[in-house]
């Protein structure tokens, strides 16, 4: 039985940039591993949009790669938050500059 392979690549606050080098290395590693650990679909999940050249570079390695970027995640997170709202309590945010509680 084969499943899907998911890879998460997030952009850290320190660099603020997507590392195509790391994404390509992970994809190539997954392709090698595919012989031992078969997968049908490879999905790259990212917290930033990819540029056209970045997407092209990934598709040159694996044409049917699925790319899930903020345009995928944001609508789903908003939708799911409606269903989960009752399980969380709202925290007060504090304006630290003024020490004022904002509800």
C-alpha cells in the first residue's frame, strides 16, 4: 500500500525567504527513498507563495508535485476556525505600549 509524501518547508523569521535549495534537496531525497518507502503523490507545504522560477525548478524534478501555499492554507484555516471556535476561549490582548487591555 502506498500513500502520499508530505514535506513542510517554512520560512523562518530570520531569513524571510524560501530556500529552494533545501526544497530541491528534500525532493531529490524523497525520490531516492521512494524505492524503499513508496509514495504515490508528493506534496510540498509552504507558509509562503513560491515564485514562478521556484515552482518551475521543482516541476522539472517532479512534474506532478502538489504545492500547497498560503492560497491553499488560509481559506481552510478560516473555515476550520469556525468549527473549532467553541473549543477555545478568547484571550485578551494587551497593548504593551499603553498597558491597556483590548477585548
